[in-house]
């Protein structure tokens, strides 16, 4: 597992950098399938529109299209890259179905959601919020490594990850930590 950290910037600048770095990762994996985990349909569409690897990308614009997108991805013999905000669960990318994953942003729950907002204001809310993001990171990064002999390279691009990992290292599973390798500013 590899972690590439990007410096913070405005949305357009950050999204542009994410597209550029992710395109480089995709180009480094020309002959294999992979996933780009986004946190929103908006960024997934933005990425697909600006990516230099558009011919390899497959995506969906809502939850209703997700299962058909997964089916098309799995059945294609081409080295496609699925771009989605909703592949945390329910996607088995075993063996050659997924050889690399890019996590573009830490998957925090949406604080605009009334339930999430209320929970954040309760005692221990911030810890719950961060633990939820960590569980989701582990789920997202495990989509392509499904059994003992499987392998998948994973890239986490959000600079916030280093802070979370440092502060909450004990929450991450040992097997997950053993695979971690930090690289900065690629």
C-alpha cells in the first residue's frame, strides 16, 4: 500500500492535482484493472471529464446504475478503471479484477447530514466521526486484496491521512499497517 500526500489548496486546484496524480497512477498500470474511489458523484464526473485516461474509465452517475456498472466492469476483458464514490462495500475485486486502487479523499461521513451533524455534537462525536472514516478507508482499500495470494497496490492521496494514521494508529489492523509505505508529494 502506498500513500501519496498532496498539499491543501482550493477545490479546483486540489481536484486538478488529484486528476493529474491519479492519471499518472493509471498510466503506470496500463494493462490491469483498477478502481478510483471518490467521495462524490460530482468529483467522479469531474475526474472522468478531465482524465487523460478517459478511454479506460467506467463510471456511474447514481446508486441505481452501480450494479450494472460493476457487471460491465467485471465482464470486460479490457483493463478498465472504475471511478465511483460507492465501492466501499459490495465490490469483490479479487485477482485480476483489481490490481490497483486510488483513494482520492478521506471518506468522512457528510457533516451536512442531520444525523451525522447531531452525532458530531454529542460527547465523543469527533472520535466516532474519525473512527467511521478509518473503517471506511480499510473497506475501500481492501476491495482488491481478497485472499491470501491476492495483491493490489493502493494509493491514498489525501494529506489528512498522515495525521489520522499518526493519531489513531492503534485502530488500524496489523495486516493493514504492515503493508503501508509513505511517499510524499508525487
